C-alpha cells in the first residue's frame, strides 16, 4: 500500500503520455479532439483520481487481508463477480449496468494479460511468504481484479463523461497491468 503512493501517480503519468501520443497519431480531427478532451480532463482530475484510487485500493487491500474476509468482501458494494455472472443476470440489469459490466470485463482482461507473467511469480512468492504449501492466487491482495475494481470505484464518483472515462480505462489498461 505504501508503494502504491508511488505507482498510482506513475500510472497516471503514463496514461497522460499515452493519451497525448494517441492524440498526436489520430487519423482524423474528431479522434484527435476526443483524445485531447480525455487528456485535458485527466490533467484537471489527476489529483482527485489519485486520491480516490489510493483510498479504494486501501479499502480493497484491507478487505482482503482481514482474517475471515472473503473474495466478495474485496469488491465494492453492488459489484458482481464476473466469473459467476450469467446471461440471466444481464437480463435483470439496465443498459448502464450492462455497459459498466462489459467495460469492467474488458479492462480486467487487458490488465490481467499485461500482468500475467509477473503475476504467476508474485503469487508463488506471496503464497510461500504466507506459509501456504500450494500457490493460491486468491490469497494475493493485489490481484488484477482487485486493482481494477478499486480503479472503477474511484472513477465512478467523478463528474466526467462516460466516453472520457472509457478512454482513460482503455488507454491505461496495459500500463496499469505493467
């Protein structure tokens, strides 16, 4: 958690650079403007995003490291486990909830793919440090799904257009995984 005070601002800096690069490489004026708007919005909300992300990450980490905590305790209130989500659940959601669920799944997948190689070794080390005989990825409080859920929780309360938030998530997913 102490180290996250360094890597969250570093991630926000990498996201800003990525948005700036995509803005410069945009094929048309509309695309250039949308990346520019996302970059400007990030610059104006950077401190609050960092503050909220760190707070949400602390909540998630303390929730997963408390004795007796389950994996559902690590999710924000109202969040659903994507692994247990069914089509019947999607039918009960409104359009906004479906969009958020799809967005969450996409970001989690990209972050997990970016972190996958290092995550295997980290899970093994962490399980060994916890005295476990078998590697249990669920015992890692820094799993990609926990980090992404903390990020989503921190972004949900911002008064930022959904398209801008989506650009932040898509442009920053790989660097978040790294």
